[in-house]
């Protein structure tokens, strides 16, 4: 239930206040308070509680989806089942000229060790992905095919 003190006064509430005055005159303070109460915006407490519940449910769902995606990426062989060929596509268009890659099956992103420059020239060293050796193998095979 909504808290009645949190809700602004309605016309019916004002009429009730006038009846309770029993014909006595309102003071300026009483009128100022009534006007102030009338100007307050309507607050739907039930809607606020529902939005809070929905936000927490969305947050839980997103965390669960991240965990499921992480498990799927850890189980992925990063190879196509029928042909046994790597399902990893190299990405070469980075300014540091280091190769990144993405698995076409599980969408895992492989990064080498590199430095990221953030706000205020804050430099952060990002560790190499534990499976980055696969990208090196693919790059070596591609270089061998070009030479051979």
C-alpha cells in the first residue's frame, strides 16, 4: 500500500481540511502549507518499488548470462566440428600492430598483452589471454602458407 503521507493532497483532501476547520479562518501559514502540498509532484510508490525490483532482476539476469557465456567459451574447442579447421578470425587493424582474434563459434575475444591508455593518460597493462597461443599458431600457419 502507498504511504498516504507521501502522496500530495487532492481536491477532496483540501475539502476535508476545510470541513475540519469548522468555519474558522485559515491563517497564511495554513494556506502556504496547502499550496505547497498541492504543488508537490505525484509519487507512485508502487511504481518505484516495481522499478527497483525489475532493475535488480535485470542485474541478476545479466550476471547469469555472463556466467553462461563464460562457461560456453571455456567449453568451446574453437574449431569447426566437421572440418577441424580453426574457427578463429584474426583482427589486424589495431594501431599497436598486434593481432587480436575472435572465435566465430563462441565469440571469445583473444588479446595479446598490451597497454591501454585511459582518461588522464592512465596507462594500464592488460594481460595476455591464456589461449592467445592459438592466435600465434594461426598467424604462423598463415605466414607459412604465404612463403610456401
